[in-house]
C-alpha cells in the first residue's frame, strides 16, 4: 500500500460527500493492520477553507479538498480499490501535514 495512493471510500453512506481516502502513512511501516488516511471531500460540500491546510487536489477529473484535520486510521483490509496515486501532488499534501503538525 504505497503512500499517496487514493482509495475509494469503503463507507458507501459517506461517498457522496467524501468519495476517497488518501493514504499518507510511511511506506516503511507496513506491518500494522491499519493505515493512516486523510479524507478527500467534494469541494462543493467542504465550504470555506484555509488553502495551506486544505488544498484543492484533483482525482481524475474530480476536484476534491484534502481534509487534513480529520486525519485518522482505517483497517488496511478496508482499503481495497485503488483509484489513483497523488504522488505528483505530494508537495501540497506534505505542506498540509506540516501545517497541521506545526512543522513550518
């Protein structure tokens, strides 16, 4: 499960506003049963946002907002369907994580 892979949200009831989860866990920590993820929410359902903490990213043709402050862990077994990788957008993702954890 590579870092920055995007997965379809396994919770069907949430997919309308949060279609994807972004794996941000270090690739070298692979022996855990969970993965650390950030929700990717539809721009229209997010509202006002500080751009550094909540950058606008693109998954396919779908603009989504990285909801950094709602970081969490999910069972790795629930992350089944890889949609794409956002490795090309890692600088924005890392800036958002730095903003959240105070590493400027």
